[in-house]
C-alpha cells in the first residue's frame, strides 16, 4: 500500500509539478483549456492534436536546431510557427476524415494550436537538450496539459449536460448548470480547479510555494513588518491627452455628419453593428476565450497593458486586412488555376491557409519593426518588445481565421479585426486597473493568476448578460 501511494505521488509530481494550467502561474495554454472543455470528446481531441503536433514538429526541427537557435528570437518563433502550422493542417485533415462532427465543432481551436503557448514553449526549450531528454520533457508537458483539460471537462460536461462522452451520468431530472457550458463557466471552472488543487499540491510537495516578490522583500524592515510605500500614479503626457481629445472630436463629428453622404451612411449602418459586436459582445477574450495568456502576463502593470494593447490593435487590424488580400487575391486565384490544369481539384485555401496567414503576420511584424526603427525610433523603444510577442498572440491569427475563410468582405473583415483589437486592449487595461487596486491579497491557495481569471469570469458574465439585450 505504501509503495502504491509512493508510486502515485511520483506520477502526480511528474505530470502536475509545473503544470502550465493547473499549478503553475505562467498563464500558458489557458485559451484552449477554457474553450474546448465544455465536452470531454472535444478535450480528448485537442489533447491528441497537441501531442501529435508538438512531437511531430519537434522531430522535424531538431536536426536544424543550431540553425534555428542562431536565427534570433523573433525569427525562431516565426519558423517554429510555420512548421507547427503544417502539422496542424495535417491533424485537421485527419480529424475531418475520422471524427468529422467533433472536428467541425472545434475546428477554429484546432487551427489555433499553431499559436498554443505550450507547444511553442516546449519545442523551443527542447532544442537546448538532447533528443530523448527533450522528448521526455515534451511528453511531460503535453500529458500535463491533457490531464488539465480532462479535469476541466469532468467538471463542466456533467454539470452542463449531465453526460460524459455523451453517456448520461446524472439523472434526467437533475438540474443542469447551463453556466458551465458557456465561456463564463470556463473561467469559473478553471479558477475553481486551481483553488481546490493548489493547497493540496503545496501540502504534498507537488508544487512549491512561490517566494515573495522583490517588491514585498524591499518593503520589509528588520522586524519583518511591511512598510507601506506610496505607489506612483500613472502619468499621461499632454500630447497623449490632446491626441485622445482630438480623436474623440473627430469621431463625434463623423457620426454627426455621416448622414450627409448616402454611401457612407449605408456603410455605417452595416459596419457599426459589426464593430460594436466585436468590441463588446463577441470579443475574442470574453466570448471566444482567446488571447488570455498574454493578457494575464501584461495586465500586471497598467503601463505595459496599454502599450501592449495599442500594439495589438495596430497589428491585428493591419495584418488581418493584409491576410484578406493575400487569401482572396492570391491564394484563391492560384487554387482556381491549379483546378483548371489538374485532374484532381486542389484547393490550397482549405489546406495551407494557416501557413499563409502565419507567414503574412510574421512578415508584416518584421517590416513594421524595421519601419519603426527607421522612422520612429522613440515609438519602437516604447513597443518594440511587444511587437515580437504579438506574433504568438492567438488573437492575431484568430482574427484572420474567424473572418476571412467564412467569406466576409474586406471592410467587414477590417472593422471586425479593429473591434477585436480594441476589445483586447480594453479588457487588458481594465484587468490591470483592478489588479493594481489590490482588491485581494494572494495566499497559498489564492494565487494572483487564479484571482485574475475570476475577475475575467465576472467581466464575461457582465458582457454576456448585456449581450442578451437586443440593441440592433
């Protein structure tokens, strides 16, 4: 019995220590963990996809590890994402052929394995180890991710549907909790699992209690009593305030005088509801559960939150517009040409659209960085580091995959992408403001990231309730 208990503890330590979702505070892999865990079959499919894509991609890039490591951070990330996108496309085709119903339900999130933080992180880290040692670490991270998704599905599906794997486990008359199958339930379920398991992990030694932060260490005296230090309030420059004021005046003037031009008025009637929905009720964070990993990391400081958010708005809007042009004017035309000369119809836009989107985004971010360094060095110094991080932000790729393949027009795609970017900026700044107010004191079980997830859950609940009101 003691040997069995010891074996179970060793296994749990192997898969749960530094688990990116349940125990660690890194904030990695949260997006898919929240989005697909409303049903067990979706979670298992995502688990298989992550393991397949990660192991396959690593085996392909490992022989060229010296070349990839020497390429630099941004180039390395771009190369890894391109290779990962190829394996994601392969897995997507296999899933559509074998489990078409499940693949259709979570197709958008299978595509976003390309920007899964855990996949990119473990592949990048594995390049610094020997092959089999790296495979061991990759398997540990992927299986830990899979266990976390299974835990969440075990809570959400029975409470939301009364079933597990479509097999009823609760009586028909048992009251279901519809909240658990909504995005709001995803936030609350993840926070609840972390709150329940973390004290057990700390007590049993599966995870270690974090040491105090540097700010807390510096704020202590000889007796150990904390010294209250006055926090500096964020300052806004006069130029920033003037720019915001002019922008508001221009928007008000446009709204007042738009009726004078009938064509603009017609566009406004169509596009404004699309923009309003993308900004509030159909946002990528609170509705689609995407972009959460960088959101949790960059919302620790207000200054970093709005700078990262501004960079996200620019990159999401412009890269999505550029992807629309590449997809509709290049990829579709090439597919039409190949269909005329080939006996087998080949539709490149259904197979390689992910790779094309990733290449376009990475190229655009690189060109934007070069232009900023050449013509606006001060701006680049402010947001240069954030531009490199945006390439792996899943909302950049999601903005293209959610709007372009369904056939939205150029203006509708651009306006939607702009709304998605503003939504991320708005939520990130709001969360940073709430975290700055110190509304909570993190303890052993109430770690800061868990409480940030709860705050996002409350935000999602508010916007979900408002979204039920029919405005347009």
